[in-house]
C-alpha cells in the first residue's frame, strides 16, 4: 500500500478546501460585477427610452404634430449614436428605422419586443446575440397607443466593452486567487517541511533505537512542540542507554555473584571427596550450606523482581507483629556480623502497633536492609537497628551504619533497578528496588540518608493496622 505523506495530505486537503473557497468567492464576485454593470447599462438604456417616450407622449397630445415624422426626427437626431442605437419597430416587431441609418437585417425578432407588448409596464428586456453575432443588450418600450405606424421603440447597446471590463476583473481576481494559492502553498510547504523533517528524523532515530543503538540523537533547533518532542526523545534515549548499560552491568554482576558461590561449592565438594578428615568435611558442609543459602537468596530476589515486572507479585495480608519479624532478621544476621567483626546493636520498644501486611515480605525487607548495612561496613564497624512509633502512629524502623556511604550524585538512583553505586561489593543491584516496592505496596515509605565516607541511614515507615484498614 502506497504511503501517504503529511505534505500530500495537506496539499490535497487544505489547499483543496482553500481552492474551493476561492472559486466560490471569485464566482460570487464575478456575478456581482456582471450584475452591477449589466444593471447600470439597463438603467442607462431605460433612461434614454424614457426620454424618447416622454417626448413622443407630449407630441401625441398635440393634433398638429405628425407623430411618425417626430419619430423619424428623433432617430435621425439622436445624440447618443456613438454609444447606442435607437430603433423604431412596426406592428410585426420588425425594425424599420434606426438612428444609424443602417438596415438591421431580416433576422428573427428579439424577445424584448414580445415582452414589451405583453407587459403591463410596456417594457421588454433582452441580453444575447444580435443577428450579426455580437452580444447586445436591448430595452424595448411599447408606443402602440401613441402611433399606429410604429408600435415600439428600442434602445440597443453593445456589451463588448462591458464584457471586456468584466473579463479584466476576472483576470485580476483570478491572478489574485492564484497568488494566494501559491503563497499558501509556499508558506505551507515551508511550514510542513519544518514538521516533516523532524518527524522523519524522529522516525529514523526511533528505528535505530529499536535495533538497540542508543548513541544517536535528534538535532533540535526549535523551542516549539516539535522541539519539546525531540528533547523528550533525546532524554528517553539517555535513559534507555543508561538502563541498557545498567542491565548489562547487572547481568555481569549476577553472573559473577552466581559463579562465586558455585566455585566455592564445587571446590569444597572436591576437597571433601579427596580428604576424609572429619574437621575438613564439617567445614566444607558449613561453607556449602552458607553458599547454597546465598544462591537461594539471590535466586529469590531475581524471581521477586521478575514477578514485579510481570505484575504477578502478590502479598498475603494479615495482622502481623513487626517486632517479631525485625527481631528474627536481627537474629539471623547477628552471627554473620560477629564473624565479620561488625557490631550489630538492636534497640526495640516493649510494644508497637500491629501492622496489616505480609510478614514474610516485611521480614525479607528487613533482612535485605540489614544485610546491605553489614555488607557495606568495614571490619570494626557498627550497625544499629532501632524500632519506634511516631506521632502519627506509624511504625518507623531505622537501620544505620558507619560504612562507606553513598555519593550524593548516586542517591536519586539508589532505588532504581540494576543500579549499584559500589561495584566492589557483592550483590545483584535489585534487592533495594524489591524492598522499596514491597514497602510501597504496604502503603509505607523507604527513604535513605547517606554521606560518602560517613555512613548510611535507611528509614522504613509503615502505617499501623488501623490506618491500613481505613
């Protein structure tokens, strides 16, 4: 199917409509001009006929005046011979006398005579071709009641000059219309090119984006809506490029994270097979168990992230005790912190309001945050976990460390999927994104405060059960 360009559509639609409007305007103008000139000519002829019939009327009242001779005298001495012709017609409608003295010929009678004979005002009007083929206008007035020899007088004028004048107007108006169309076409094509070229550039750039090439950018020289669209697409390309880079980095990081425990498991399995020392076997089993747990946690994070992306991530809501889940998470990582020479302190109140949520997912968030705090702390560091309620009856859990901290430029992106501010530490880069999504699904907030080289504070806020149910 042939492609219809915007320019062609504009030419056919807009210019077509404008052309039709101009044609209607031109036809109305031509009709008005023609009507004006023809009516002026008609009024002029009628005025001359009225002057003649007025003289004849006065003469007919005088019995001493020969009316037939008066008619001949009026025609012979007619002052407007150069502009029109005056005629006298007999009872058959034939012209028998003319002001020019030339015989009018024996062609068919003009319709204005019969109209004048039938009309109550005794006038007839005709516009058309004369016997000679020339276009004329004639006005006939009946004088049948005044004279028996001549039944009517007629004034005839050629329309050649009037038609030439009207033709001149038509040429001028047509030229103006053509000029308007050309001007509209020129300005329209210029305007359309300012739209079509960026659209074509956007289309070709989008095709490159579809092929995975995010390095191209659209040249933007305007500050209008097209310019805003180009800016938005360039910004989108920047984000896609960053997302693609983070995705590739994520794949590389996950591959490394998976390979490390697998290598440890394989190495200790071979050691245990070759060495039957009970102490070595016990140590190997402990390492394999720890690395297997690490692999399981990573796979679970990946599965959770996949479920979130596909919209299949669900929560099992029920009344839960936040302190119980937080205490279990602290207990799980207590030994790990001790083994890495990191002090883990937990401050809990005697009672906190219950929460309406998924206890397994909330515990997963606490585990993830505490694990990150330990992971990004140096030996001899300190991690503090504090649980409390605020004035709005919200449960607030704060996890603070004095580890490496986060750069200020990385803070806005820290909860973005695949993003890792520190590539020297293990992790997939999606744990915090999953934790943030879980907290959001509970109607809470997960916020970070950090300073590079000083440490990081993670603040988790959850609404109480009463507020959640409301």
